[in-house]
C-alpha cells in the first residue's frame, strides 16, 4: 500500500513539474511577443514624420 502512495505522489510531482515547464514556456512566449510589439511601435514612431504622429489631446480637423 505504501508503494502505491509513493508512486502516486511521485506521479503527481512529475505532472506538476511538467505543467510548470509548460507554463514557463507560455510566459516566455508571451513576453517575447510583447517585446516584438513594443519594438515595432518604437520603429514606427522613429520612422520620422510619415503617417505616425502623436495626436493625443489635440483636435484634428480634416477637410476633404
């Protein structure tokens, strides 16, 4: 009986370890995606003039 408890505990520990590894991998992937998005935005803002301008808090009047 004690062997069953030990093997069950060991199996649970291995399962938790694998789940932690998958979680860590997911967090790392999300972090890398966020960094890529930040780099893309920074590149667009540094592109100089172009179509990307800061307009927060300003009124824009478009005449067509």
